[in-house]
């Protein structure tokens, strides 16, 4: 079991006039990091839809900000699975700049049917795939 980490450079488009990252951009970086975490396990997120007619939706997201990221920083987003249920999972995504803790996103993803938005159990393949993001404590 392992976590997944990816780096993002902070560009002008990510910041306000003072060079501080907009609060909502953390959600965009977290989304990209989750997508790449899944891809790194050998399965693009699009295949959940194409093969099973299912999609992930964000059911809940909480952001804890500590130290702002700024223009031209390299932010590392580390993603790990905290909890998995039949039709949802909870992930932690930690933002760091070097060794400095900057922010934490706690997100719950629900698995739903694309055609009607109703909850659906993760297919076994996806349940096992997501479990690989579960880091040992």
C-alpha cells in the first residue's frame, strides 16, 4: 500500500493580486492529484464511466489552510485513502512546499450511476485499486 504524490508549480492564474493562491484553486489541484493518483495505479478515471457507467462525484470536501502557497512555488500534493465503503471513499490530500505543511483537503467521493446519479457500489476492480492508496500508519 502506498500514497501518491505529485508536484504542481503555482502560476499567475492560480493567484490573487498579492501572489497568494486563491482558496478555490486548492480544490482544482486536489482534483488533478486524485486523477493522477488513480492513473498511477494503472486505470484512468474515464474507464469507470466507459466500462461500468459509473462516475465519482464529490460529496463532501473540507479544506484546512495553514501556510499560503504563493506564485512560483512548487506544491506537492500527497493523496491517500482514509476510508472506503461500498459506494464511497474518503481521501486525505496534503499540500506541502518542501517540508512545510500548507493545507489539507479531506474529500469524500461517492460512486454513482452516470445515467441517473443514484449511488452504486464500487466494482471489485475499482475497490481493490483504490485500496492501494491506503498508506500504512
